[in-house]
C-alpha cells in the first residue's frame, strides 16, 4: 500500500477541483481526502495501489476543465492518515 500527499497550486479553488479529485480517487479505489488550504492550494492525500496513485497524479496535473494547475508537489505520507473512503474537506 502506498500513500502520497499532493499540494496543488494555481486556479484550483472554486472550480470543482476537490469534487473532481474525489470522483477520480473513488473510481481508482483510493482512500484519503481533498481539501482547500488557506493559501489557495488544494491538499490531496491518496492511499492505495501505487499505479492508481500515479494515475491520480496525472489527473491532478490537469484538473477539471476550469482549473489551471501551476504547481504539483508530491511527498510521502502515512497511510494511517486516511479514513475508510475518500472525503472532501
């Protein structure tokens, strides 16, 4: 099991970025969350199969139609941080 935390910057709040991320993560069988940060970025925690996380990372680089992703930072995370499903916070 793999866990990754992504920090996504650009125009990523108010463009259904978290909802789109949740849809992708659920489709890929991932656990974790997507939440807005006070600095305008979105934090995504993804836990599950490494290949599924890579697929999600590819989606995060683009985001939904109205988003503009300027930065995507990835770091290792603790799988214990994720609940049973994927949540929007």
